[in-house]
């Protein structure tokens, strides 16, 4: 499987999981941050981005250091 990459503010992120907003919204219509954090930790993400009505659980892509 080829990882999906997402560029945000000049930084690349590898998308580990995508969640629709309704999947982490409580009965009161507000996003439950504890649910979102639990998902982030479960998939091993280090960053959460929002694109429209979708949360992207991502891992930051580190720059390669070239050793000569």
C-alpha cells in the first residue's frame, strides 16, 4: 500500500487514518476532543489536521539527512 501524503504549511504528513467529523461528535453536536485524541493515540499519529468535514490523523514526514 502506498501511503497518502498531505502537504500543510510546507510540511508533509503521511495520512494514517481519516475520520468524518460525525464519528467524533457527541450527542450535543460538538466534537469530542477526548474521542479524537483516543483515535490519534490508537493509530500512532502525532498530528491531527482538518480538511472540510474530515479529520486526518497523520504522522509528520521527517526530512532526510544526507550523509556523505
